[in-house]
C-alpha cells in the first residue's frame, strides 16, 4: 500500500487506513473513520431533536376544529369588500434597492477591515464596484424609483 506523509502523521492511502502520530505511543492508533463517526452521530442528533419537537407538538395539540377556528383571521375583523389588494410595484422596487445596498455593505465591511493589507489593485477594484453601484443609484433616482408616493 502506498503511504503518504503529511506533517507528523502517516496515512495509509488505500481504503480506510490507520493514522499514527508522532505524539502517540507506538501501540496507540486510531482509524480515520472514527472522526467521521462523531460527525454522523451529531448529524443524526441534530435532525432528530427538531423532528421530535414537531411530532410532540402535533400529538399533544388540541384537535377540535370548528367554523370559527377554520375561518380566515385578519386582525380580528371581518374583511369588507375585495380581499385581494394589489400593491404598487414601486414598493417592491424600493425594497430591492434597499437589499442591493445592504449587500453592498456586506461586501464593503471586510474590505474596510483589511484595508491596510490590501494591494493597490483591491483599491481600484473597490472603486469600480462602488462606481457601478453609484450609476445604478443615479439611474433609480432619475427614474423616480426612490420617490415614496
């Protein structure tokens, strides 16, 4: 079997080999699959606990449906007139512009934190990114997408 040396460990490359470290006693060895067993156990536990919570809440809930419980509830009031109301598209555009500049902040923060270690290319790249966003903001402003009417 081919043996690959990595740091202070010896890993047998074929199959599920054994790993022995220089820190360990010569008679002590452990298998690589032992590490994956812990991950599998925690994954099973992490999936089981929420499912048990859902099943217990489903089993313990009161099951007495009635006309009042099955009716649509909107702030305790009966709906008057047409229930389906169309919103202006402008509200969605405003929300999308907000999300756009929120994502911009997510990109700018790590850049600002590591500013002293960045080369000149990163500075130019960030100015290109900001100029594209500024052009988009100017376009939205000119089209009236930021007007709350």
